[in-house]
C-alpha cells in the first residue's frame, strides 16, 4: 500500500503549502480554482485521511475538478507533481526535445501541454553551454524546410493547443474575415443597367409633351443575407465551440463584410440565443456573458430537440432574406427519440445555404457511422472540417462557391456503399 510518505512531496514538507502550490499550477493550466477551493481541499484531506494514494487523488479531484474536460489536465498534473520530485527536468525535456537531442514520437496531448506550461511557469529551461574558446561563433540555420509559427498555428487542432497557443490563436481569429457576395433581388431600382424601364421612359416622355428622347433603364436591387450560427456547446465540443464563437464575434463586429445581421445560438440540451452578447466589443466579456446565459455549457447533447426549438420559435424571425446557416457540431446526438433528419430538412428548406462544420473530419479514417451524422448529412449543402484556423478560413470559399459541397459527396458515397 502506498502511503503519504511514498508520495515524495517537494522540498517543503508542509502539506497545506504543497496543496496550495498544486492548486496554483491547476489554475495556470486552465481550471477555475479560487482560494475557497484550496481551503476546502486542505480541510478535506485532513478530515478524510487516507492509506492509499488513490484516496488522496480522489479527495483532491473532488475539490478541484468541476468539468469533465478538466479530468485529463488534473490527472497529468497530479502524476507529475506528487509522484516524481524531478518533474521540472522531465517537463523541460518534454517541452524542448530538439535541445535534448530527442525527437517526439507523437504529438503532445492538449492536457500534457497545459500541464507542462503550468509547472514550468517561471523556470528557465536549461540550454546547453557552448564553449567557444573566447571566439565568436557563427550559427547558420537552414530554414528551407521550416514553416513559420503562424502557419503552424493555423494548422494546429484547437484541442491540441496549449494555453499560450490559444492566446495567439485568439489574436488570429480576431483578424479573420468572412465576406459574403450580395444577392440580386427580383426587385429593381431606377439606375443605369441592362433592363428596360418602360414606366420610367413614359414618365420622362410625359414631362416633355409625350416625346421620347431617351430610353430609361433599371437594374436589380442587391441585398445581403443574414448569417445564422448554431453552435454545439456540449462536453465533446467545448474547446472547438469557444474558438468558433471567437471567430463569429469577430465577424459580427467587423464592418464591411456584407452581412445584414449576424445571429448566434448555442445548443446542448437546450437552445440559447446569445446574439446580443456577441455585440459586445470585448470578446472575453462577450463569451463570459454567453456562457453565463447558456446553462447547458459542456453538458449533454440533444441536437434534434434543439433544432426543433429553433425551427419553431426562431426560424421566421432570423431566416429571412436568404439566410446562410452555419452549423457547428460533431453530430453525436444522444436523444434517439427526436426526428433529427426531419428537423435538418426543415432547416435546410429555410436557408439559402446550410454549411456544417464538424471537427471529427480531422481524422483521416472518419466515416459517417453515427446515427445522428447519417440523418443530418443528406440535408446540408456543404460538409467541412472545423477543427483549426485553416478550416475556418476555408469558409469564405464555401460562401463564394455555393456548389462547393466539401466532403459531403465522398461521405454520401460511403453511406450508400455501406447500405
């Protein structure tokens, strides 16, 4: 049985201080931990006691973890902090493999990167000493096969980003544009154009005694559509939904992109209208207010029921003038009683374009085998990936070329082949 003595606490043997330091690292890794939780954790450990390491783990877990996606980060930090007193050396090696002469065998998981940054905060990495003999050393770097940090960030999965990378990605997302071409209306306006304006010609002639001196022309009026965003905020979509909503906030607050109005809704177990919150200029304040109103954030998923609510309560209000619908979800619906296919069909008939962004397309072996995906796929006009900045940049192409169906044709062929 492993006891507290086997945990090999850091140099300071005081348990309360070590729990405080551990909580500080968790907070830097993204967990919402305040002084109250730290006090509760210390009191809980003193009250519960333990004879096994698992008791200590689950006691701190109950005090510090409040969301499913925080479990991986907590597990990584607990393993590194409480089991190995040399975690700093190991994490330095993990964070700088090229300096150590070690090449990474696989991409780091998001929880590992956040845990590494939280534990390494404030510590300098040990770079190798170079003995140049007092002479100036010229360092030549071959950058022919390297890519810029910005290009790498564009192709990096949102789920794999560290805290620092997410901050840099937020700045890139704020610069993205989503322009939409105007739509020619059936209505016309009396401006020089290619269409003959007979009433205008006759009115001008009557002002000159009935003599026709020139033929008036007219051209179609142009109008811009609404953008309607339906964003899944369930537990499996938490990291992606935050990034996409940052992008939508930039679209909603940037002038000159052509959208008549931008409407945003979140859904998990219920539908929430967050349009008014995205009008705030500060993106952090906007997302904080949206998260406070959407009580089902990072919860379950009932796509069919939420689409039914939208079609019944909001479709006529926001879907006029040939609206473009942007649906962000993985399609993993837990409600088997909802008629998801029918609700998707109704949504598609109300929209000019229905573009579905699915982060599961980041996997090369993705196949439409889930029941929800099979019901939704036939009714979208374009099916595209939505897991990184590059995929969001590709939305402009889907808007400029309505015939671009993305991956829909290939996946529909897979579905027909499976049947």
